[in-house]
């Protein structure tokens, strides 16, 4: 025990116990409720108390509690509620402070409750599987959860509002100047900086966890940092294998590059040092067992409860919110906004609200019969998803529909668009592709879209909140997945989300995709742009009322969504492994 704590204990014996305890409880309970983002306010209050209340001896004790917490844990670097809890428990154990009913109950509860740390060297808002881990650890395992991740996008509101989940945000490392000198040197320096930042957060910023759960990839330097931190803090660590990092690096450098080989060694070496492993497919489980010497438990991605079919009311409200994103075209004009959908086109009165897909008269909401078919694809805009396939398929659909309907190419596009938007729905609908996600190649493909001459197809790119994204999936008519996997061993989580909302999927075909997509039951597979265009023609023939093939796939997607959910999958497969690892650490 430090000299300052000895002094606090000595002072505590000289002050009236009731008043001191009451004041301590006020400090303790106030500090308990503070979160990481309220540290500045906590420090300000402590300084103010120091300036104004040092006169009375009764207040010296609770003031010293605050000062000791800040000095011992570092003001602004640790949660004050944690320091207060530790000091109060020490005082009670020595008999220098008689137990307070509220504190005793809460301290006992906290001692029984374990702690887990979820580690993501990336944007937590774009890591849904790790968000679901955090939720399940808090809700199903009843653990405190510290999420250590980079900033960027907000996680789901269920994460932000759960009192057992604590978010710690790291800053992304940017070394633009160094990368101009040497890309290899930049990678080494960046990895070193990230390593020390991770170790600082995992060893200093957060309370000691019973177990670390880390996302892989990225492997460098994450696995080494978590292994070191788990050793220093006498914790266990579990790897959740989403893919293999060396295969992603091989997309840009080639599998034979020396950097890729070093990365492979690093990933396999530290991967074998984990106390437990989870993975996303049986194919990956087999690869880890046969070639990496790692026994992993398969935890399939499943949609959580907030992914569900969207009601008509939710669709209408969503399209009202998104009309400013849906209306403006990527180019100058297209079949969605031409003639009608300009800035003045949307009518919003007390008794009438109009969107591209729906309209409301009084309390009655209806879908427009001549609405375009809504096709959604989510992408990270990276090389492992070839977006050109979708662009070519859209162009082929456009040309084939024109040929089927016998349209004259000499008709001005603007006149055709106005006639379509005002007239009856024809045999094949207009298609509106909404592409969600962030990534490095987004601008490149937006420029390509502008150059396409499309008459019945339009594109929109956007980034949606974690709350609106499931609503959009539930409001769409078809989903498209372009994911082909750098390793061929992982599955696209976007397809799981789509099934959770009852949305059928056309997915790019590769080795293990059939573990998820059942052909002609909940989706279709394609290997070329021409195959995807043919699937669009088959599914949207007679849209919206007479497209029987699309309705059949939708029924299959709904059946898939009702068969299993994340909470059930996690409790069956992940919870036993995590509980076993934690129990070993507590022996």
C-alpha cells in the first residue's frame, strides 16, 4: 500500500464515521456512474472540491479518495469508478470503514462478475461480428466488456447503451510522409507504433480482463500485442478467425512475396499460442487443424434480433429519411430522378407524403405499382470484391430489356425516363442499385458509373447508420454479394444479414459459399456478369406482383432467418469455449 493510502487510512480514524461514510458514498456512487468520456468533468469537479472544501476535516477523507484515484491510476487514463471501488474494498477489508448496504451489495456483485476484452485493430462500427460478441458477453455471459478498437463509425445503439460495455477508442496510425520513402519501412514503423498503442491500452487503460477476444485479421501486430498483454496481466486470449491475413496481403503483393511469407509465419506462430479459437466455416476449421495445428470451434455468423423484415410503415419512414441520398444521381441524370424526382418532386403535406417507392394518404401507406426494384449490395470496396461484375451485369440487363421490349435507341433518354416514371409498370422494372459501405476503391467505381449509358438502371452509393442498415435490407427486393474470399475459406457476413431480413441473395460462387447459400431455396449463385444478368431477368420478370421465382426465394430466405439467430449460435458454440478458458484462468 502506498504512503498516500496509509495517510488516508490514518486520517479516516480521526473523523466522524457517519459523515465521512456518507461523503465517501457520495463520491463513490458518483464516480461509479461516470464513463470514460466523462473523465474531464471528473477531473474538473475534483479540482473544484480541492479549492473550496479543504477547510473542514470531514471533507479531507473523500477528497483524498478522489486524489488518490487520479494519482494512482492517472487522471484521464483510467475510469474513476474502478479506482474508487478498489480503495473502498481495501478500507472495508481493514475495518477502517463500516460496510454500507448499497456499496456492499454492488461490490459483491462486481466481484462475482467476470470481465472480457474485445480487441479490434480496426473500425468497430464496421466489425459487426465483434459487436455481437460484445453484446453476447454482456447479455448472455453477464460479463463486463471492454471494447478496444479504432474510431470511425459508431457501433450499434445496443452497444452504446449497454451499461456493461465500455468503449475505448484508439487513434488510427497515419504515416503518409514515411510511405513515400519506403513502403516496407512504413509498414514496419506503422506496425511498431500500433503494437505499443495496443499494449498501452490492453495493459494500462482497461481493467484486467479474464479473457481477451481478438479479431483476426489483421494479424500484425495484433496477435503479438494481445499475447504479450495476456501474459503480463495473467489473462487468457481467444482468436476469432474471420479470414487469414496473409491471403489479404497476397492480393496486392502476390503469395510468393517475402513480406507475405513473413506475415504467414507470424500469423501461424502466434495463432498457435492462443488459449482458444473460433472460426467462421468448417472449411477454415479443417485448414487450421490440418496445416496450422490449431483446434478451432466453428461459430457461424447468424443475424441478431434487430435484423428482421421491414414493415410497410418502417419502409416509408426510411425512404423519407433517405430521399436526399436516393434522389441525386451519381451522374447528371438517370431513370430514377429524371423528370419527376428533382428537388421539388417530393410532396410532404399533413395528409400526403410521397417517396420513390411509397406514398401515404392520411394514415394509409401503399407501395407504388410502378416503383423500381430495389437491389442492395454491401461492399468494403476492396480487391477481394470485383465490383466490375455488377457493373457489367447491370449494363447487360439494360441492353437485354431494351431488346426484349423492342425499344428504339433513337428515343431520347429523358423522354423514356419520364414515360416510365409516369406510366404503368412494364414487363421488366427499372433497377435501383444501392451500394453501401466504405473503402478505398469507391471513388474509382463511381467514376466508372458516371460513364455508363444506362436507360433502365441507376446506382446510388451511401453509408448508413447501424440502425438504418437492417431496415434497408428488409425494404429491398434482392441482395447481391460480390465477395469471393482471399482464402476461399470465409463466408460473407452481408449475406447472413440479408437472410436475417428475409432478403434473397445472388452471390458470387466460390469454394465454401454453399455452406451458406442454398441454390434455388434462399438464393442463386453466379460466376460471370452474364449469369448475374440472366438471374436479374428471371427474378424480376413481372415485378412487382407476378415475379414468382423472386417470391419463392424470399420465402426461403425468411425460413433461413427463422431457423437460427446469433444469440442461439453463440450460446451453443462460443459460450462453452469462453467459459472453459475463463475457468482455467481462475484456478
